[in-house]
């Protein structure tokens, strides 16, 4: 028997910021996994299973594989009704998915097994269960419809990274479904009512995941580097005796649409207006807010609202980029990697008409900033022609995860972007 001690000296304090998936990533620790027992003159006895044996065990458990591999004849009538008259696997899969999502209530947002003492039939009758209960039911219904589907084990971003090669099951806390449509594979989560077909919670994009198939365990990489937030914003504005007035229209991408729907789900539509007002500041007054495609869950959210900024004396000073997308600064002392929730391609266009009797005193200059070739790009074009100004701003960040050696360049990029988009336009009465 040997005793060992590991001591961490001069450990930095844990701090929270928005460029980190979870504060657990700041914790330095040593974990041990028992792999085998060795006694004198005896062959080693393995303790830690490989993925092959774990797969076999999972598929033969009542609270996992057998739950959806059994015949489940009690599903015949329901699945037949859902797929009647439908042609093609995708149409049938959409029908089953929509029914499960809209009829089952998720009472526990974590889990990879069927809840203790629960059968799929009981879940079907109760119409509520954990995320794993609901998605295992979806797999059973898809199987009954003749469509191949498999469970996918993963860990949420806020839970921290998991080991890529070792099947340490307590590290996993979420189960989704991989649907095989012959020509493509689609990931589904029927436990989240604000998701559409083929969409996942942003928390799922935490790197490695494992598909549990009958014949093998297949690795799947759900990297935030492949999760894009693509936004387009158009502002049509006027400066006259009323000040700055006009309308802003914005279309969110997949992550942004999920976040808006989540706000509505938790706090109602009015919370979106409060969120936008807080993002744009007290100087900007928002009115006539409309939100489109809330219930069309596979469609991007589109918002429209009017704005007004009043003159102060004979001057109007305003920041021309009206956006709620926030790039948090990076702590100067930070040394660990940056973990953004998604990549970004944000385009903002402003068309500004200035009435006679008003003069532009300050106009931001056009610039272009590129980080490490194609990792991040910022374009800012501001052109005045007579009494009109057109501004086009583009923020393109092609990675979500940045190693330690890239932190300095990313910090400089974010600082440059923030300084530029906060540079005001100044207009004065003449």
C-alpha cells in the first residue's frame, strides 16, 4: 500500500465570465479510474469496461435498451394513427416526434436511463417524465414506425467536459435521439417543447457524444465550432425635428432563436422587450415590438420594433449599431482557453435619412480588422452621400473554442470591435 499526496500551490481564484461554458473547467483536479485488479500469480481481472461491453450491458437493461427494443405492442394503434397516409420515413418521423414533444411534459431535465420503477407504457399513460424517459419513448415509437433510431449519450456544457475514450457513465447527463433517414442523420430532442425537428438545446454542443447502436458505439462530435449564430439586422432611420426615429428588423439564427423562445417560455413575451431595452440602453426608446414565428419552431425568430432618440439641446449623439448581441471582454489575466457557445456571422445594415437643416458633425471611419487569417473578421463601412448615411457592419467569428495561445489576439479583436461599434454619430441642428 502506498499513500500519495497531490498539492496545488498558488491556485488562482475561481471567477465567472461569459467566455466559459462552466466554472468547473477552472478546477484543477486528479481523478482515478480503477481499471483492473492484480494479485500475485494471478491473471489481471479487468474492472473498467470498454465501450463494447458497456454497449452490450446497456442494450440488455430494462431501463435502457430493452425499453425500446421490446415489441411494445401497446404502441401499435397510436403509431398507426400518426403515420397513416404519410409517405417516406421523414414525414413519419416528424409526425411521431411532434406528437411526443407536444404531449409529453418533461419533469426532469437530466438523465440517461428510464426513471426507476417506470416503464415506457406507464410513461405513455402519465404523459410526463424525464428527458431520457421521453426520448427513449420517441425511439420506441420510431422503431414501431419502421424507422431506425438510436440513443445518443452526452453531457451539457454547464456540466463540463467528458473523457473522449473512456465509458465513465456518471459523466453523462443527457440523452437525445439520432434518426437515420438513409441519406442523412438527424438529431432530435422531444423533451424540450421549444425545439423543432432536427434542433438541439445549445447546451448539447459540448464536444464528444456517443451513439449507442446495436452493433457498435459510434463517436459523434457536437462541437460549438460547428454551431452557427447567423443574424441579419436592418435599421431604416430618419433624423428630423423628432430626433432619431425609425424601425429595426432582425432575424436570429438557430441559437439566438432558441434563446428568445426560452425567454418567452420562462417570462412571457414582455420579457423580450425588457431584454432589448436593457441591451440598447436608456437613451433609446423602444415601441411597437412584434415577434414572428414563435410557434413555428423550425423557423428563425424575427423581431421588429420602432426606436426613438431625442435631441439634447441642438445635438443628437447616438451609437448607430442597434444590436442585442453582446461580445463580453476577456479578462486581461485570463490564461485558460475561451469557450464561446457558438460561432457568429452577424450582419447589420443601417440606412439613415437626414432632413434639411441638420448637419453631420462626426461620422465613424470605415475599417477592417482580421484576426489570424480567417478565425475572426470585422468589417465596418460607413458612407455619407448628401443627406443620407449607409452603414454596414459585419462580425464573423468562425471558431467558438480558442486555445490559450490565441487569447491575446481574441482579446484585441473583441476590444477593437467594441470600441468601433460604440463610436457615435454626431448630428447638429444648423
